[in-house]
C-alpha cells in the first residue's frame, strides 16, 4: 500500500517536471518569446534576415546571435552594410555565422571575413567562450543552393566531427533532421548527421534557421535541449508573428 502511494507520487513528480519543461518551451506570447529566470545571460536570436535586418525590431540582450543568411546572394559591400548595422546595436556580444545565401562569405578567407564583420564574432566551424558558456557555429547545410554546402557524406562527416563534445549554444544555419525543418512543400529537409550529433552532446540550446516556414521553438532530447528556428524572413512574406527569439541561459 505504502509502496504504491510512493510510486504514485514519483510518477506525478516526473509528469509535472516534463509538463513544466514543455510549457516553458512553448510559452510564446504576443511579444518575443521569453524563456526562464532572472540572473541569466540573455540571448537574442535571429537568422534569415536577407537584407531586411533594418526592418526588424531587435530586443536588447547580452548576446545577439545571427544564424546566417543576412544577405540575399550578398556581395562584400552587402556584408559591410550588415556589419555597420550590427555596430549600431547595443548588445555586449554579437555572434554571426554565414548561410548558403551569403555568397561573398563563402569565397572569403576566414581572416577577410573576420575583418569585414568587424562588429561581430564571426564563427565558421569554430567556437568562442563567453562568461563560461561555449558557443559553436557552423554555416554548412545539406546540398541546396549557394555556398557552404555539404555535397556528400565525407563533407558532412568533416563538418560534424569538428563540433566539440561540450557546447552550450550550438549555432548552425540549417536545422537538424526532423526538428523545425519542414519547408512549405512538407517533409523534412534537416541534416540527419547533425540531429544525431546534437542528441549526443545535448547543448542547452540549438539555434538555426534556413527553413523559413518552420520558425518556432521546442524542447527535445534527454536534457530538454531548446531548439529554435529563428528565421525572420516569413515576416516579410506576411507572417508578422516571426520575431527574434529571446532565451535566458540558466
Ligand atoms: C565530396 O565533395 C567534395 C566537394 O565538396 C569533393 O571535393 C570530394 O571529392 C567529394 N568526396 C567524395 C568521396 O565524393
Ligand atoms: C506564422 O508563424 C507562426 C509561428 O511560427 C506559426 O504558428 C503560424 O502557423 C504561421 N502562420 C502562417 C500563416 O504561416
């Protein structure tokens, strides 16, 4: 009898915990989605602004993250314009990765790109640590159009193998397979190898974009990783609900 009661309490506690996690992951209100706590590091996440960055209202925070496609087939001068805009924002740190449509970035050396994006920390299969949190960024996506493309399994393996085992904030241009990765035509177009890697390393958050139609956030995985597709472009195709996603890191 007593054992049954204890078991019931345990089951209830676990259920409540999951319900809470789930609720936090889905608590998107009319304003930018706000998740969790007070003394945390605030991340403000966007991607796929495609030359429309100036028309997006960006909330303040500790770290602004742009997960790629800030231009639309951009030249070096488009990237410089984006960099000037970054310079006007108040965030203490700005982290940027490229996307398949950031053409000029795809042919620049890393040093040239660092130079051109002088108002940001530019990650290209590389990491930076801020206040003890490890941020890792990669621009690569499965073969589609443009630059930073994974053409075959060898390319994919090379990209995946560079991702370290300890990452707090994973930033990739494309989604992992099966998570916020459905284009308007339906189905899933995310990267399968990336999905396996993310589930293995359980970052606190995985920020990506690329698939404009799948904007949103959800929790998944053993440690309740927050997955956020932060693509802003649908906003300019009529879906006004696509706003920067704000996350407070515990
Ligand atoms: C994979 O694609 C790359 C181009 O990104 C090419 O250099 C390489 O030879 C290809 N490897 C195989 C095994 O096909
Ligand atoms: C607009 O985006 C919101 C948030 O992701 C989504 O729930 C909604 O279905 C989208 N609306 C349309 C018309 O695509």
